[in-house]
């Protein structure tokens, strides 16, 4: 196995722009939930008249849908992601709307979309989602679930307080308070493994909320300990957490 310093330096030098995880191929893996979210999103997108993807990141998901309705819109607020998404979505005929990251708000008229998608939103804007959905429309999303990669966070940061905001029942109540009917709320914990410490460094740079104050200098001792775990066991294993959400907006009563 390569030396600790070489692996760490390699993980530090790989560019992280564009939300590209391809460098981790063969160096880390995350199993996918059994529900195959993208495939199910493809099925739904093919049969609706209007589609919105909220917090679309670099636009990879909506830009990869094989069939799009005439009205296809994505929102994103993180400038580096917007820069990647804009040309990708322009080629597919998807309108990209730049929104605030800090303040919940979707700049669309009430009841504009039959389907709203979101994969790994920072925070679901339930009130806005309910507002822009047509009666009978659906919100179909995959959220980051509770305690995702927690053992990796705690390996570096120490014991963390109990998590609450990603609790599925809290999300259920928030969706219902916004006027939606939750049809499906399922949680799975896919296996995640890192095969060298350089992969951990690169991943934590790509996904900074796992260890919010991450830097190699600050966490060098913990990274060295993790390197020894990988040398001994062949990998550092943890679990991600994913929540599948399907909620509908009731039809109006006559």
C-alpha cells in the first residue's frame, strides 16, 4: 500500500469542482438503495406534463432523463454547480433557474408542476413544494437519511449529538403540515467503504458537511489512525443513509 503522506497528498490535489466523484472509482464504493431511485424517476418523468427538479446540483439527474416533458425546469443555488449545470441543461432544453441557498423560495406560480423531483436536497422546502405542485401532483425524492456516514464523522470529530432534522418522522410531519399526503417513506442504510485514506480526503473535500471544518492539517492524527485501519482491514467501512419520499398533493374537493 502507498505511504500515508503520498495518499493524503494525492487526495488533496485532485480537483473537486463540478461535483465529480469519478476519481473515487475503485478507491471507494457506496452501494445503492434497493428502490433504484433514478429508474423510478425516469418512469414518472415520461408521463407528466410539467417537471421541476429542486436543488439539481450539476444537473446530472434531470439532464440524464431519456424523456422530458415540454415543461422541464431545474433549480440550483450553489455557484460552482450552476456553472456546470447551465451548459448541460441548455443542451437538453431544460430551463435552469438560480435560487437562493439560504432562503426557501421557488420563483414559480402556484400549481405549476405535475411532478417535483429532488435527489439529496440540503433541506426540503415543503411549503414551496406543496405550493408549486398541481392538485394530484407528486413529490418524488431521495433524501440523505438520518446518521449518514456518522461513524466516519465521529472517527475524525469525536462523539456527535443526536441528529433530529433528518428523522423520517420529522420529515413526514413537515410534509403533512404543508398539506401533502405522504404515500411512501422508506429508509435504507447502504454499505460504504473507503479503500485508502486518499479516497477519504478527496471525499471529505467533495462533501464538506460530513466534517464541516475538515482540513488535512487539522485532522492529520485521525487520518493517520484511519490509514492504519485500512491497512489492517483492507477498508474503512461505514454506512450511508437514504430516505425515499413519495408525497402527493390532494385533489381539490368539489
